[in-house]
C-alpha cells in the first residue's frame, strides 16, 4: 500500500462541548484547521408534516461559511441526516423532532467528516439515546496512487478521488460512505482499512472529551 508518510495520521483534534447557549447539546469541533459548530435541539415539538407516530423525526440543517445554500449543501444535509438517523434511537421519542444545526466555520479539508463527528459529539452532549457512537474519516488518493489520511483542502484539490467512511463503535463496520472521483477496488479497500484504524482513534478522542465534561460537572 502506497501511503504518503507525511500525511498518514489524523490532524490534531479539538472539541468544546456546551458552548452554544439555548441548545440542548452543542460542540465546536476542529480537525487541523477545519472547524464546524453544531447545536442539537430536542427531542421536542415537531412540525405536523414531519410527525411520525412511531419515531422521532431527525432534521439536519447545514450552513456553509458564506451563508449561501446550494446543491452541494443539500447533498451534505441528506448524507448527514441519514448518518444521524442510523445512530439515534428514534423509536424512544415518537411524535417529536430532533434538530441538528451544523455551521461551517472554516474548511481546510475533511469538512464532511468533521460535520459527522461534531454532530455525534453534540448528540452525546444533549444526552440523546444512541444505538452506537459514530466516527467519520476522510481519505484521498492522488494521481500517483498514494493514499492521504485526513487530507488538507490543498491535498483534496490535487486528489483524483476523495472518500469519506463512517464507522460505528460496536462492530466497527461501515454504516455510510461517500466517494468523489474515480478509485479502483484495491485502493478503495486500502483507504477503508486506513480509515478504520483512524476511526478507532477518533472514538478514543470522544471518550477523552466526555471524560473531561463529566469531570467538570462533578
């Protein structure tokens, strides 16, 4: 497997929980220079057209840094919504809504992964019941076939393909993925293996963040 040794590890991660007022749970999450803020509201009142008699409605709203909403933003919302739905025990709160608002603050690569990780840290902060924890990792394949873990925006622009893998914490299996560009099966599997190892480190980071939260609360 050809891996760029200068970028075969995750960039430094940072997370502050509970920094957004009036939210039931929130986080400001950074990976390298990529930063997103997320606020979770609910379970609470649901709009009539979104009400379900047997589960909570999961609503995700994504806002880019420039404030304009385009097709790419809508694609991110759908991906994030499906990913969050897979991890939330929505059946515990029928006829309610759980709203997840995500704001891009700075994008230096790996934005979609940062949004997923920030969303689940915010859900933890809001004490929303979950089936499992979720960790997302981005990989890139350049034109020479080298693999880049957690690439910067410059590296993503030079890549022939970028891949996002989302793993759950119980069996560490993939629950969702997103690919842009062309990649063969071998490189896909190599990226998946590298991302799986990195996801375990991300989940360990979650534990550190939550331990700090409860040590402050106690």
